[in-house]
C-alpha cells in the first residue's frame, strides 16, 4: 500500500463522526485499505476482482487493525450502511465493503489511466447514492442516527414484505431489541437483506443464536448435564445448582 487519500475537513462536524476520533480513524483505515483501481483479491483460494473503492475484510480484522471494540464497530458499520455511505456484500463467506462515493472523495484529476466509461459509471453511482458521508453540506444540522430507530425502520419494512402486519413486525422487533440490543438487530437484519433470506424471521433469529454461541455463556445462563443435573454460569464458571 502506498500513495495518499483525500480527507474532507468537515468530517468532524458530521453526526456519525463528531466527537469520536476512533470512528474517524476506522473510516480513514477503510479509505486507505480500499482498492484505488480494479484489483484481484484471493478469497478462499479463488480470485475475486475488487473494484475501485472496495475492500474485503471481516469485522474481526477491522477491530484488530484499528483497536475499535467489536460492538462499537458493528454499530458504526450499521449507521454507515443505513445512510448509504457503504454497502456490505457476502461472497464466498467473506464480506466485501463498498465505499459508495469513493470516487467522489478521491477525485483524481490526473487519473489518465481511468477509462471514461468506468469514470462515468462511478459518477452515476455516486449521484444515485447521494452526496453523503462525509461530504454532505448539511451534515452538521442532521440529527445523530439512533440504532433503535434504524432497527425498527429497516426491520418493519423487511417483515412486512415477508407477510407480517406492521403491528406484528413492530412487536417482534421490539422483543429482539430488548433481548439482543439494537446494534445486533440492525446487523442481523442487514445480513438477511444482503443474503436475500427467503424467510427473514428464522434467518435473523439464527443470527442471534450464532452470535450468542460465539460470545460464550453469560452470567446466569443455565444448562442441564447428561446425568440430569443443572448448572448455572456464575463468576466465569459453571456451578451446580439444586432445583
């Protein structure tokens, strides 16, 4: 990796970044890591072409590279995706992040090696996505994003399309938010949309179970042993309890 990137001064005024230097750092890490031209990238032994403005990185890799805790990163990416600043697409088990307005941020006036048709496509894509993160002229006046609102707005739309009434969808999402927190719900809904889940409800609930298994047991969890005894997870270990 070499060269440079452009950085917009008013990023510090945008509600997604204001007062949070770590978010600014993660955003710049993504800009630095993204391909500046079509670049071959190996995923699970197969070559995939990353287009200009795309990077392939797991959330764990981003956390390790930037020092941002996973839960904060998940919320940050959900906010970026909800404002069409980035998109996330799963291919061959890996996530490709596309910075939607990359060409707008990194407008290379001297880029003589960029084909006119490619530049026209990128400019059209930027126009369709809107002039958003972090170059929005009215960003300072925009209210900060609420992950809970994002969860309800995106979730109700998805569940209504799947045949649920708005009232039923709202009740279900409220239960999910209560049980798993809003960022986790936003993340699961985003996965269901990106992977085109035919039945989003079991898919989303499966995401919660998988995340819980990865996180390990929480204090107060109970389990039954093979010999019929019960144990409770207390102080980082399983302790036998008597019913």
